[in-house]
């Protein structure tokens, strides 16, 4: 193991796992190592789910109370969560392990990542292989409450500046975001309205420098954006909300 680390393999590939939000996440050779800063993305998504579950429980209790005013416990619908560009499935696995019960779907284009995510997510959700939304079941259209995405966002020219652990031992498709780094984010945002439920949220990790362009992309595609940051983890996430009266750009409302 020491020899493998000395030649440059990421520690997590040598060990076969990474710690992420307190979970031990399997990381196979070539698969993107979940970064500490992405814990912020996972926690933001978990907090939105917690709030949504609390809101649903309150509404359910009010409805059930009806004329008697008695608050009966109704089983609230489980929020639908999609972890797109899931890599090892670290973010989805954390959300599946959190206290809020969810219906989890994850997808990635890299077969090695998909195999790894299936192990990490287990019976907590379903993992699909393919290009962005393509492999997801059609029945999810217009029903996704939280769409959480850590897509590649390194500008092509900057890949050569990454440490060898990333540059050599992680797959190019996990890193390369095109000329300005935002190619995949733009494609995700362009189709988000069609998949999100009214009031649903798209959360994308980005960098402080790229955030203004991520925000503009969200707004261009009908999402109301806001930026949240964590200085300790050097993490930036843009959260876009689908307006409750928005159609999905196919004419449906
Ligand atoms: C930066 S890594 C993030 C992985 C994981 N979400 C995490 O935070 O650890 C980006 C992931 O996006 C996947 N990816 C890149 N292009 C994709 C595409 N067009 N469709 C689906 N997944 C894609 C890569 O295979 C890689 O696993």
C-alpha cells in the first residue's frame, strides 16, 4: 500500500474507501474520490429534505385534522431525490442514510462509477448508467423534489494544473467541464424544469469564481437561483428553485 501511495495513487484508491459525512464510501480505481467540500452540497440537500418533510408532515396533520381539528398522523409522501453525475454515489448514500425517508435515484455515465455507486447505495436507491437524465425512468418527469449534482466543472485547460492524484488517477470524464468548466452544468440546468416538481430544487456544486455564471445559467433556464457558501470547506453551491407556477417547457404545468 505504501508503494502504491508513493507512486501517486490517491490514498482513497489505495485504501478502497473514503470518509464522507461520517460514512465509509467505497471508491474503486479510476472513480472520482468524493471531496471534503462536497459534504457541504450533501448537507444543503439534506437540510432541504428535512424542511420539506417537516412541511409535509404539518400539512398532512392539518388535512387529517379536518373538521374535528384532531391531528392524525398521515404517512407523508417520500420526497423524490436524484443524484446526477453520482460518481461513487457518496452524496446519494448520505441522503439515503439521513433520517428523512426518500426515494433515491442516481445516475452516472461511467460504468465503473455506476458499479461503485450500486455498492454504496445498496437497497437505499436505484442507480442508472447513461448520459445525464437519459437513463432515468420517465415516470420521474415533473416529480423530482431535490436534484443534487456535482458535475465535472474543471475548465479543460486547468486539468493540467491539477495534482497528479486527480490528473492521472481519476477519469477525465469526472473532471473535464469544457472550455469554461460549465458545459455539463448548462446541460443539467437546461432540462431541470422538465424533471423538477413545482417548487423542486436543483443544487449544483461550483466554484466561487464560476458561481456568477452558474447563477446566470440557472436564471436563463427558469430557475430562481441563490448562492450558499462555506468558507471552512471552500465550497460553493448554487440552489435553483422551480417556480410553483412554472411549466416544464413542454407546455405542461
Ligand atoms: C466531479 S465527479 C463527482 C462525483 C460525485 N457526485 C461526487 O461528488 O463524488 C463528476 C461525475 O460526473 C460523471 N459524468 C460526467 N459527465 C457525465 C454525463 N454526461 N452524464 C452522467 N454523468 C457524467 C463522471 O463520470 C463523474 O463520476
